[in-house]
C-alpha cells in the first residue's frame, strides 16, 4: 500500500497540474471506486462539476482538494482521495493517444485545459468522494500544506503525521507508551500517528534498534521519541527519491516509479546481511503482518510487569 512518501509524491505532482483548474465533467466507469460517496454518482457529480480545484492537501495517506465556486468562493467541501492498495492518480494531457488507454481506469475528471485526472486502481481498494469541511479540534492548520484549519470531517479520527509541523512528537510518544500493544502495531494505528505503513515501520524500528513486538508501555520516552524521529527521517529520505516502488502499481502522476527500494535497510531483505552488524535479517508474521528485523540489533528483551508504566492501557 502506498504510504506517506508515495502519497506526498502524488500530491506534489498534482499541485501544478490541477490547482486553479475547473472540473468540466466527471466520468465514472466503475461505481465501486466511489463506494464511500454518500449519495452516489449524482452527489459526487454535483459536488465537483463546474467547481474549481484549489489547494491539494495531505494528512497521512489521505489527500484532498479544496473545492471552490467559479468565482473562487469556498464551497465548504473537499474532494478526498485514498489510493488503497493499488490506486494511482494520473494526469492525462489533451495530447493523450487513445490507443494508450490506461488499464484499470475507474474514474476521470475532465479539466478546463483539456487534461484529465484519472483514478486507476487494479484492486479497487482506493476511491474518491466529496465530504464536508470542519475546523480541527486543536485550531491548528489541518495539515502541512493546508491554507487554514478546515479538515474533511471524514478524517476527524486520523491523527497528524510526522511531517506535519503541528504534530506534537512528545505527546505522540506519550500516547505510544500508554499502550500495551506491540510498537509496530501502534505505529500502524492511524489514530495515534498517521501515514506509516509496513515498509516505513520496519525501517524506523531497524534504525531505532527496537523489535516490532516490544510493547509501547515498555518504552522509555527517549526511545519512543527516537522511533518517531527515525520514522520521520526515513520517510523524508524516501520522499526525496520519489518513494518506494516495487512494481508498476506505485507511480507518480506521470507514471514514473520511485527509487527508495534500493535504499531499504530492513523491509524485504529477509535472509540478507544486516547493514549494521552482518547478521542475517529475519521475517516473522505478527498479528497478520510480516515484520523484517535483525535478531542481533533488535533483540527480544525480557520484560516483567515492573517494566510497564502504571497508567498503561
């Protein structure tokens, strides 16, 4: 699944190609791609046709356009997108050759400059839908590139991500330490910190020398902060090279792949030497997910009830 860096690459590609453009028509080829839309196709068409696409904003793995009237007035709604397992948002220009039609195209928004935004999704876990905007609970900007504090109401349960200047890392670390679940499961729980998936969780935990099943309540504040900073650092490095692409499903708006797979230290390197100590990396399945780790650098530590904070829950 595309994680924060991959979605941010897409967002940055959409900004110069879509902001300020008007949606002239909506084409839905497979209604399953808008299953999250209350009111169905008619409701989505009413929300976007004739509307101007304003700022493209991202929180975690979600992105959205602010929708405006033709005169620039805010509609109070956002057009949200999620890429799911295999979704792509591609820009097709007016010079597009029909003979090169994109496979698995599910939806297209035609723009006033002749281009179109195509949502391509082989597995149909992604989608687009319109939803209302509401102020954030803390009054801070909704995300790193948001013009104000208005957040799609469907994202009220999704925490800030580590690349958001408004993210409070010490508070996030304290929340991790209140939980008895394994630290990797906590990093993947989007209501604590968003945007981290399997790849970057493994990479952050390898960097912080912490095993995936270490209970959050067993962490010191310093170690919890080190894990969060390691996650932010590895995602920044991935973003700089276009994200992580293992196959043609992970591409930017022009169909190009990212190159961070060449720089991974843990994820996908089962049976290869650890880049720190040379021990062969292992992969185990924990709570339905695979985890890659070094048994020497990330050892299992003996934990007794005394290791847990009294307020853990």
